[in-house]
């Protein structure tokens, strides 16, 4: 079940890009493992929203995986499927902090170019919820403020993206 959760998390990230891009009228295609948008003449806000859509989706998926039906923080170890979803979020974030940070077709570069911020600043902003969610998944006796700060960082990120 862990592998299914991992694959679901990765698939959700990519689906986020597809849903946002097509909802804005852009065509979506593939170039190897990268999603591309043939002929797209993005505005900066559209490019930011499309490039960040995968992260926004994985943030939502991680929150769903780390909370119960009443949207309260889990007090027990998450199921293997849920852990796989969160690990997909952590793995994707780690990849974009390291080997994919400067990839021209990557999410970080798209966000950086649309906002005129550096790749490093975008990566740092993505690292915060990732680090907090790693603590939530792997930590023992996680302080109450950790999930609260994770949700706050994601909420501020989403609000900034959609009002840019």
C-alpha cells in the first residue's frame, strides 16, 4: 500500500499541473517526463499558478493524509498508503530543492521566472512545509504548533500564488 500511496502522490502532483493549465485554456503535453505547454503565452500570474499547481496539490494531499475524518491531526501512525502520499510530497520537494531546482522545464524555474525571485528563494519557500511535514510524519511527540505552522505556510503560499 505504501507504493500505491507514493504513486498516488506523484500522480496527484502532475494532475494538479494538468487541471490548472487546462482550466486556463492551455494545451498540455509531455517532453520525456516533463509536462510542457505547447504554444503557451503565459502571463506571469498564470505561469506561477500552473508551475506551482503540483506543489499546491501535494500540500493538500499531505494534509488529507496527516489528518483524520474530522480534519484533526492524526494521533496514531498513518496507514502505509497515507505515509506513501506524504513521502511522495517529501520526495518531490527534496528533488526540487536539489537536482531539479535549476531544471529549465521544472516547477521552481517556472515559479522563479514568473515572480522574478531567485530559484533559491522559491526552493526555500517550498522547503518549509516539506520540513514541517517530515517532522509530522517521522517525529515522536510532535508539538501542536508544527502542524499549525505547516498549514499556515501552505495557506500563505496558496493565497500569494492566487493573488499574484
